[in-house]
C-alpha cells in the first residue's frame, strides 16, 4: 500500500504543477505550438478534466485499498495520452517535447498498474 500511496501522491502533485500554469498560457501555447488556439473551450476543457484527474490521484493516495477500483480508469487516463502521442510522434505530427511529456504519463501509467497489482482489494484485507 505504501508504494501506491507514494505513486499516486507524486502523480497528483506533479500533474497539478504541470497543468495549473496552463490556465495562464493560452496565447503562449498558440505561439509555441502553432496554429494559434481557435477553440479555447477545448483548451480549457482539457486542462479542467486533467486537473480533476490529479485530484482523483490525490484521493487515491490517501486510501489505496478503498479506492483501488479507481486505479483502472487512472491507468486508462495515462495510456490514452501516451499511446496516441507516440503514434503522432512517429508520424512527425508532434514535437519531441510533447513526446517526452507523454512518456512521463506512460511511465506513471506503468507505475499505476504496478500499484494496482500490489494493492490488495478490500475483500482481501477484510478476510
């Protein structure tokens, strides 16, 4: 359980550190990664959903056994970014910087899977 607590705590804190500044970087993001953002609702919607998941990770870190079922969608959250970005990189559609960010998420996804496998279910701890 200690492993899961640490992994999800680190993931949640890291995610908030990376994501929250994006709320103030719409114009810079459009300049650094053209074209400029034409649908800000998607940009801010993505950030909001991602921030919500970081909060889920923090909740998971408090009681991994109780919230173990949430680890499965948490894994999907990480893989759903890492795999597509790797494919986009191979197609030369995203930069190496974006690939690096996606690989951090992929590593966290692997750590989430390990945490899931190492964390006993609620039935196992009760019996």
